[in-house]
């Protein structure tokens, strides 16, 4: 994949014999590695979120508290919202190197979709917190 992106660059950028070409090649390589790292972080966050949600689900099932999974959903949603930010950052990095109009269009579509997903996840988390808050206060008062 790196070779395809490198081959798509203008001839001047591929001329690695010039100092400018070498510097540009170094920057391109660094950005591609950074993009890979950011994508890896995003994927790792998703994996951690899934593991966390599964662990919470197993604990709830073991205690037979299966009436409300809101806390589990909120925990997973927090991880997904954070991972979406990292994935969007990786997409932005991929278009930072000699982008074509097609790449810019794809980035725009991806950015809109991921931003909308993040917005709705955040809104749902906020609504769930507000609904759960009065219930938590009642439970805390009953326990004291």
C-alpha cells in the first residue's frame, strides 16, 4: 500500500536524488507511519471497550442483574466515541500527503459519518446519564 501511494506522487516528489525529494519522502514516510499508529490506537481502544463491556456483562449475568444494561452500553459508548476520534485523525493524516479530489471527497464523507456517529453516541450517553442520575440519588439516600 505504501508503494502505491508513493507511486501516485508527482515525479518531483519521487525524485529521491534531490534534497527536496529526500525530505519529502521522509515526511511522507513519517506521516504514513503516524497514520498507521493512530489507526492502531483507535483499534486498540475499540478492543479494550469490547473487553470491558463483555467483562461488565459477565459480572451482571453472574449477579443476575440483567434488567438494565445502561451502564454497560454507556461504558462501551465511551470507548467507541474515543476510538472514532482517533480513526478520524488517521483519515485526516491519509489525505495530508498530496491528496486527490477523490480522496478529499472520501474524507469529507467519512468525517461527516464519523462526526454524526460521535454526536449521537455523545447525546445518548448524556441522556442516559441524566436519566440514571435521579435514580442513583434515590438509591444512595436509601442506602445511608
